[in-house]
C-alpha cells in the first residue's frame, strides 16, 4: 500500500450549529478540528490507509488539541510542525440544508517550512495538496510548491483539491486561478466542486471545463455535484456517478471524505496507468467515495463524521 502525504492546513473550526448560515447572527460556537488536508488524512487512516499530515499549528492548547485528534485517528503526525504563531481559526455557520459560511483568522498554518529530507519518502507514493490557505503567502506557499516539485521528481502520484473559499479571495480570484493552474497542470488527479470547476476553467459547461483541465495536463478529474453524484472524466471516458440519498446536517468535510476515500483506494492499487485505463474499477472507486462523502454530511463536524469501513460496506 502506498503512503499518502497530505500537505496544508490544520485548524480549529468554531461551528455555529443550527443558527443559520448568516454568521453575523451566530452566538454560540462548538470547537471542532478542521482543515481540508487534515480531514483527508483522517479519512484515509479511518479506512485503513497509511496517511501522514504535513502542516503547522501553533505551540498552544489549540495546536495540541488538533495534533491529538489526528494522532487518535491514527494519522502519522511526525512531520507536523509547531510555531510560536497562534493556531489558525475558522468560524463556520451552517444553514438548515447544511451549507456553510466561513470567516478565517489565519495563523500558524502559514509557517510550514520546507524539509528536504522528505523528498526520498515521496518516491512512488501519493501527495495530496489541499489548497484552502496554501496560496495566501507565508512559508507554506513556497513549501507547497517545493514539495510538488519533489513529488514529481520521485514519481509520486499527485492529487490536488483547490478548496476555494470566497472569504479568502474576494476581489483576488484571478490570483487564485493563476496559482491553481500551476498545480492542475502537474496533477494526476484533480477534485473540484462545481463552483471551482467553473471558476478555474472559465467555462459554465462541465464538459467544456473538463476539456480545459485535460488540455492543461491533469488526467483524472472528479467534480462533486452534491446529491447528484460526481462527474468522473478521463481522456478515455466521462460519466456521472450517482451518490446515495441522505438528509444532510452539515456539508463540512464531505469533499474531504470523498477525496480521502478515493485516495485510500488508489493507494491500494499497484499501477496508476492500469487504473487510468480501467473505467469499471475507477467508476466503482468514485461510487464508494460518493458514499463516504454523503455519510459525512449526516452529522456535525468533519473528522468525527468520517465513515468507517463498516459503514461503507453496509
């Protein structure tokens, strides 16, 4: 089984549950562990995969809380770093349909520094880049790009999820698009929401959007469509894979559960070239990942809502 290195932010989500999507009206918040790459690492380990979290938290009680959560979920945290900068915080409000509104208070995640000794560990393994805060500057952004280069030189499988957050990129969307394109060009697998696919391709039609991404260089594209399932596109075929019916309470972490489940399955596969050519196998992988994402929406909080193998097999 391949190792999966999840690179990016780990933060505290202060969640205003059942108080509506307008965060200005929220009065009470629950502390949850969050951060897309960390959620993905937990999803992989919970399904029996071998995941590593590569990111930075503050040397404070919140940072310790977060690393303990990952450790309890059997994620390898030996590559995580601590900084004197306070742990990154996100305030999240959720409406009755599980949709979210975010406000970020950025901190230690931006302090991740490059570790040259990791390069050898990447060989023939998987690197997942979750980009919610990674393109906002700080040493994290430089480290992010250097690890991408290291992964490519070591024949690693590259996975990219832009994790677009409008609160972080208001009036700067063109910068976000440009920085994402550099990763889309180099990735074997890209996971987008509908909004992200349209934003980053400049196309409203999903078929046209996927054509743009394939021409840029990515080989497998998955576009999550909520209750409608996921569009799966390769150079050989394109199809929408249906999901299961659920009543969502909180969509936080659903996309992370999806890509985590998909990467865990890819990690068990021996050769990427064989996977790319096997429509049946890849479709089944996406179908299972859809189920993982759907199950995660049935409870509040991302990590504690991630499904087990038993839930996926039932």
